[in-house]
């Protein structure tokens, strides 16, 4: 896809992978709408922020209408990046934390995708990228809720690509390992460090997927830090 003048929505756009994806898309000439609760510290003539709660369908509907009103054309790109996780023994995860993980990591993909797909079908063009996680492929202890939601992202992505490919719509799931972002701020067991991947590298992976030939469909992309524990002695 040629990105110049394409309209893209990026969820979770206020920081981390989402913000770096916004910046890279804008540099390619795309018209980008960032969806997040808080506004990012980034300004550009081709970037517009919409405050949205992606866990609430009415909020997503409103954000989509505002996005359409801003650009007056259908969306060709959706990056489902918003996500969060709570860590600990299963009996210590509260019902509210469990529900919030599913609302943010799973339901939000359904809500956002549901809004953009009709327009993509009418264009016979589109690309939806869902940000999964290595935790969904290789779960470990104390990540039961997060791993469950990211397993769901895989299932959603695989069903979506089979359903939408005949309409010219690509669906890709990207599975990052550890990335140096604010994701780890409230997790005692892990600390963001320089041995993790950079969010701008995940953003580049996203854009590389978008720029593939029209008949080339990347389905699953797994990325990891080369030396997660740093160089040995």
C-alpha cells in the first residue's frame, strides 16, 4: 500500500508503540487520527487526536464519526494497539482487573474493526494490524489474564484475515516480545530496560507490513529482542 494521503487510525496513540507508529505514518504522508484517553505530546498538520475510551462502544462510534468528519473519506488503515496487563497469581487478580483486560485488549479490537470494515469493503482496500504479544503464544505464570486476552487476539486476527481477504482487506497480527515502554511501570516483577526492543522498531514493523505489495498478505509476525539479558561476559 502506498501510504501517502491514506487515512489511518491508531489506538493507544498517546505513548509507546502507538505514538511511534503515529510519527512514522505521518512521515510517510498518511493522515493519522490517534485514539486514546489522553492527548500525546505530538503535533503535526496531518495528525489529529480524538479522546476515546476504546472499551466503550458508544465512545468508539463517536470517535469514528469525528475521524470521518475530519478527513471526509473512509479509513484505509487501522492499528489496534491499545492494551494493558495486570500481573500476579490468578487468585490475586481482581474481577475488575480481569474485565478491564478483556475490554481493552479484546473487545476494543472488535469495536474498532467493526466501524472501519464497511468503508474498507467499499474501497476494496484496507489493512488492519492487531498488536498481540509473545505472552499469547508462550504464556508464563502470573500472566493468566493478559495471556488469555492475547490468545484471543490471535483467534480474532486469524478469523478476520480469512473473512476479509476476498474484499481486498489485509489483517496482520504482530507478536512483540518485551518492549521498553510504560507498560512495565506498574509491574513489580519486570522493569523496562535497554535490553528490550525499542517501540520505534515495532512501529517500523507495522509500517513495513502496510507497505507490502497489494497481493502480499503478512498474517503473523513474531519479533523479539536479540539479547534479552544483554551481552554475556
